[in-house]
C-alpha cells in the first residue's frame, strides 16, 4: 500500500464513502457505502479519544487476554456490537471483534502483541461462507422454507430468527466439529484455524455454494 498513513486514526475519523471507494479501487458506489465510512470514522474517533490514536494501545489494554480484547472492542466501538434478541434472549456473536483478535494473533504468530493466554476462548467467525460449506458437507441442514429462500437467492433479513439461527448453529456445529477432530488427532484444535480452513474451502467452492444473503454491517 503506497499511502502508509491511510489507517491513521486522524485520517480514519474524516473518512468518506469516496475515500473508501478509492482505497478499494472500486468503480461505483459500494453497498452500504456511507454506513461503512461512518464505521471507519467511528474507529478513528474512538482510537483518538480513548487510546491516544493507536490500535496498539487498545491491544495492550487487554493485558494478554483475547477475551478481554473482544470485550474492549465491543465496548468502545458500537459498530462491533454484534448482538441480537432471539426469542426474548440476548445473543452475542461478535464476529468482527473476534476476527480482529484472531488477525492480531495470526499476524504476530501468537507472540508479542499476538500472545493471548486464552486464545482458545475465541469461537469461529459466523458469516455466510462457513454455513454454506457446512451445509454442503452435510454437517448442518436447513428447513425446507429456509433452504428455498437461500437456494433462490432471496434475502434473509438481518436480525431475523432465520439469520440468527444460521449463525448460532454454525458456531455450535464448528465447536462440535473441533471437539471431534481434537479427539481424533489427539491435540486441541483451534477454532480460529478450523474456521480459516472451512472459510478458504468455502471460498474455493463459492460459485457452487448457495450462501444466505443478508445486508448487514456485521459480516
């Protein structure tokens, strides 16, 4: 990337939709473009306000705890507050907050800033690719009405029971898969690495896999 200051907090807090298009070299307006730009501004503003403009200060504030870092991100940045109400109960998914932690862990190979003593507390990252590959593999299945909606590329509304069920069941299925693989291989399987494998496999088959279509800022 030619401009090394593009993600400085002082730049982010002034980000516009046009800036985002330029960054991504995108020829037309992005879906939810202004909302995406607003979320970047939110990150820049809060980094300046609470962490002296540096993401490294955010990471250090977690004191080596992956779960504490997820909590900090969700508390300080509303755009990462990926939770919803399902049948009267609050459900916390926090896909983007967790993937931020996983990216720090992966980038530093579990050392330095990426050394988290509780990294195995991170779940998989519930999006639209992993449930599609799980369905393709026969690990999860959809009701006839949901299958019809997904296969016909109809929208599954954000925050609907169907969308929450897809994401929550995906997390549960991957956790169970990880437990079985850990027993079979005789060592603990990281949900992060299992998610990465499932996601990359799903991406390689994406043209053959019907994914649920949801317009959302959370994945």
